[in-house]
C-alpha cells in the first residue's frame, strides 16, 4: 500500500490486504512492468531421502518386483513396483544408476548425506569440512531475480550436526543453511507483512486469502482472459495448500517428548502425515508459480535418525524409516522397504505432475519444461555409499531428453547391479567390482543448462555423457 492508501500492482506483483501481500505469478497484462515474454525462469529442486533403497540380488525372488532400479535398457526399461507410480510420467523422467561421489565411497551411509549436493570429502570421522552445494551455487547465480534466493526445507528442520545434516544446502564457506520444517512458517514467508500488527492479523486469520479478496476483485477487472485463468488457478492452489496445512498442523504443533531422540515415538494419524508431505511439496510449487524463488531443496529426514520423518513411513502403515533398511532379510523385508520408497515416488510424481499441468504464463511450455526436479539418496543398498538412486524429471526446455534409464556401471555376471544384496555393515567396506562414474559430472551438466558458466564442480571437470 502506498502512502496515499492507493493499492498498486508493482513490478514484483503483489496482491495487498491490510499489511499483507501475496506474491503473484507472472501476468501478461503487466509484461511491461516485469519479466518480458519469453524470459522464462529456469528452476531447480532437489529432494533427498535418507537410508537408501532396496537393491536385491537378481537371484532373490524380490528382485523382480522390489528392486528400486528398473530392469532393461535405456528406452525399453521396465519399472518395478517401487517406481511404477511414475509410469504415467515415463516420458518426463530419467533414471540414473552408477553415479556417486568418489571422495566418500568408503564412508558408511549413516554419515554420507552432507555431501550429496556438494561432493566434498566430508570423511566418516575426524576433522570435518564441507563445500558449497549445487543449489546454493545456482542460487548465487539467479537469486537476485527473486524475492528469496532459495527455499531450504526438511522434515526435521535446522542443520543437524556434522555427518548428520538435516539440510541439503551449504553456503560458499561449506556451512549448513538451516532448513525450515514448519509449513505455516514457510507459507507465511510467501507473504509480506508490514509490522507486528499485520503479522499478528495474518497469524489469526483462518485464510490469508480472505484478507486479499477485495484487491483480487479490483485486479480482476484489469486482467486479460488468460491472466484471469492463471490468477484463479494460483489462488485455488494457495487455498488448497492452506487446507492441507490446517490438517497437518495438529501433530506438527505438539511439543516433542523430552527424551533422547533415539527413543522418540511420535504418534500421528497417517492422513495427517500425508497432508504434511503434500503441503511441503505444494509450498515449493507455489513458490515457483509466484516466482518467489527458483531454487528449492527438501530433505526427508536425516541419516541414522528417528523423528518427524518416521511419520512418512508410518503413513503407509510401516515402522520407523531407518529400521526398514535393517530388516530386508526378514519376512516381506524387501517389500516393506520398497513400499516406503514407492510412497516417496508417489508424492514426488504428484508434484511433478502438478508442474506438468501448469502452463507458463509466457507461453513457453509448462512449468515442468523449465524445471529440473531431482529425487535421490547418497546410499543404495544398506548404507552403501555407491550407485546413488537418482531420478530426475522435467527440464525439456533446458536441454534434458527424458524417457530413459541411463546406466553408468556394468551389471555383474548374474545380471545384478554392483552392491546388490548388501544387507550388513560388512558390505559397505567391500571393494567395488565396477567403479561408479563421478556424480559431479552430472552436476556440471545441470549447472550449465541452468545458465551457470562453469566446467567444474566438486573436483570434476566436464559434463556427463549421454545426458
């Protein structure tokens, strides 16, 4: 609101209520005041899940259905029951095998998450030093164009500790960037509140949109037909996120029991856990849609830990997420781990599909076409720090060709993936029969296609062939 009390739509395009403002998506009606048609944002989001995935031996009966990695070749691959929820998005995804960071291949999976986006030699013990993460390097390149340089999120929040990070993101000095875990705090971050009175009013409001409806009606009379549809889709998404947020808050606002974290037992209705998961994804979607940021990370728990992220495994009727990796040789063990991994992919696929179904206001394809979304872990089978399970989606307009399973390591003689069947701590210390390709080469490729002029990352020079 200006000094005269007149409401305006600024170059950053906000809907304004009493001391509250909601960032809007790009609207062609105001093209002269902001982004020009054709100058489409390039976005990056990384989702990290701890504890790895199921990788049984080919001879194991579970191999057919419950191996995370597909079977078959680059184009004719068959998704197992773990990834089959992504089948409708087959032409929009790429799955990778045989990639990892060389510096930490001999580090136990309990200690390897910190380097997933950095590639640094964080070691398994002793002195600790990290380096800048992929997302923060890109945020430094593009962050000035948006209200928030990046959005850093996790289920557990904060930073955690060395080799037990609760954030994927690290700054140029290698220090962890604290992650936000409360959907309400993240939601409010998308609003501008001028002073404590406005902030208090926003906190008391059942719906932040209720404070903005008058300005919405006024703005609507100025918009083109296409912009009216874009605005309505955006407001519907905000409202839907608010509803999910309210359903998830009951258990999120409960204080944790004052006991050691190793004995935490968090009780929550599975539906509430699902609402939480979906709300966090929806917040990323809204941040991208409003161009509040073009960079986001979301970490689903921490390695070797219990806590809020266990609610995600309980959402599908299973116990603590970390324990699933230790029980694969028990009855239905591979299936239980695979079911949890499948749920992770289901929610990732829902998010990707939302990007795919949203047209860019500039007319340059969909949001997915201009976004690279990556989902992965720094462990494969039982805390083995090799052959990271990674799937990416989107990025068509960035130069990514999808619908492929890219394999950078040869199968063993029996057709199993290297590292398959590892079910004990002795496995991660073994010598690899086939050496992975450095993941840093893929990161160089990603950075270049996002517009960052660099040929190196994490000690790797050059791009990854085949991508």
